[in-house]
């Protein structure tokens, strides 16, 4: 069976309530197998690229027309050429999906951005949520539409404008592509680095202005929880998937951006993964190549002094044996992002998650109903999607609240890490790799206040 470009999905979720744990009942029987697995080739395999900026409404060297994008309450759209840019092949039949960081900067109104294949319907899923004057990035795994283009749709509360940047980090191939790539092996989440803790890096010092730190990846150990070689010490590890949290709360801090790079930067850094305002704590998912030079990555801070915490959620493993693992780690994108979970909706309980509480959600029906060419994909080990925290509410009216929110596989100890950091009055999205645990269940934990959250799935990771 060839892995092509389109994946159809039908999802049915029900829920039941027991004490503080909300469980999604999802017993629908055993889904049929995916069929013959011979000839999958490079289907669903990742090809890392050196991060490159391929679209920037501010830069005449990248775009012929330089002007902010106009926004409206009903949404305004622009088709952006992605195929053939930044190292992505120019043959549509070879490209299953692309990995992009989409950044909105200096919008004049509050709003959100959607990204979907050109020629497709917009749907309801968003990639980036922003307030006036903010710079907000988010990673996405996107399929492309007509002529290899991606549609960006910007909707705001009132007419306005915003600049938009797109950085490319890699792409997933179809089975017709001649060269094998790497498979995504989900792990954790687990913390491998934290500049605030001397036990992680020996200093406990923040990253200074225009400074770069080196973070070992191959053979990296997690300290919370304690796991030796959570990333194997193998030359076949050619990339890593990290949730990087910037903590810009040092005295006299200034706005800054953080870049995650495969090697020491030479000259001006041209891409960014995190944009931090003063006193802000924010996370963003990154996928970055790991080279054979010294099996590490670099984290660059542009301004002031800022800390970073690094949580590994997966790594990219090349040269997999199709005889032993014909399916494991192949990433298959949905035809468009699908809203699998929204706690604001009646069907999901319409209840906020309280302080110090965890909820369980079952995805058996989701897994059983994802099909390729009418055939169930069968076993899946993880989901890739946009997790958004919204409507954070105080416990006591007189006490302001902020929180961190963590999603992790059922059966695992709750990790000392977060997917998103949320403050009052702000919608915070972050692309997440969510490993499925026992019974295809996940857990969601909220640290403080009362919060709603959404999960828009854009791709699944196959298991054997």
C-alpha cells in the first residue's frame, strides 16, 4: 500500500464523569488492519532541513511585494507557495506534508491564523492566536494543496493588519520518493535541560544577549523523570523533537527571541522558534536536525538574559529495518486539522479543569476510525496536534492566576514539564506530540485556576 497525500477521518467521542477524572468512553471494537505493508518505502518518513525563512511580509529579499496582510472579522486569505522552497522538493507527488513555524508579528487587532491546503475548506482549527502588538509563533505539520500552496487565513475582531513569517524545518515524504528518511519515535515528555538548574548544565546561569548554549542530544538523559539515554546514543538519530520553554523573567529583562539550531550560528540568525515579551514564560515545539559534528543542538538568545527549559518528546531515527518495523514511527497527516477535543463543548462536558486536577481522555474510537483509502490505519502510538489553553479563570476573584498545562500518556508518571503556559485573558496554542498510553488514553493536568482547552489533531504516528 502506498502512502499518499489524503487521509480521511471519522471520529466519535463520548464521555462519562467520575469524581475529578473525565474519561472518554471509546469502545468500538477492533479496527481492520491497514492491509499489505510491503512497498511503504519512504512514506511518512521525515527529511530534516536546515531552518530557513521562506516567507516574510516585511522582507523584500524574500517576497516581491512587501506589505502586512489585511485582516477582517470574517477572515482574509492568502495562498503561499511552499513546494520547492527552503529545500522542500518541487515535485508534489513526493511531499506528504511539511513542517513549518508560522509567526504573526505586530498585529493591530486580536485574532487568529488558520493554515490549510490551498483549495480546501478552512474548517474551525487555528494555528496561532494573538493579541495586538504581540509576536506569536507556532509549529505546524501542514499538507499542501493546489500547486504546492498553503492558504493562510487571518481573522481579527476588527479590520486591521499583521505581518506573517514562515520558517521551514523539514518535510515528510510519500512512498513514491526515492530516498528513505527518518521515523518519529515518541518519548516522554521528559526534561533533559534547564538553565535554571545547576544539576542540568553545571552553572544555573541564564543565556546572555547574543549568546548560544550547546545541548547534547544523542545519549541525552532525562532527569525528571530519571531515564538514561532517553535519546539513544546512535548516529541514526538525525533529528529531535523538543518542547522548548523560554523563561524571560530575569531582572531587567527585555523582549527577545530564541532560536534552536543544528550548529553554531554563523553571522546573523535568520529564523526564530520563540518570541518572548518582557516577563513572559512561553513554550514552543521545535523539530531540529542533529548532525554528526558533535550530536548536539544550539539554543541562541537574542536579547537580555533568559532561561530555557528543554523537554524531549521524540526523536527522528533513520535507517529503520522494514522487516522488523514496517510501520513504527511513520507520520501520516490528516487531510486537514481535526478538532478532536474541546472542553467548552457540551459533548465534552463543558467544564473547566480545576487547579491541581487531571483528566483522562480515551482515543480508542479515534484510532479505530482513522482511515487511508477506506482502510483503517490500525495501531497508532502518538498524535500530533495543536493544543490550546483558553479562558483561564481565577479561584479567588482578588488573586491573579497563571498556570502551566501538561498532556502525557496514561500509565506514565506525570512529568515535570509543560506543553503550554497560560495567563489570564490570553489564548495560548502550542503544537504538541501526544503519546498514547494504556488503552489509547492520555492525561491532561492543570496546575492552577480553572481552564478550558482544545486539541486539534493534524497527524498520527503509526505503531507496528
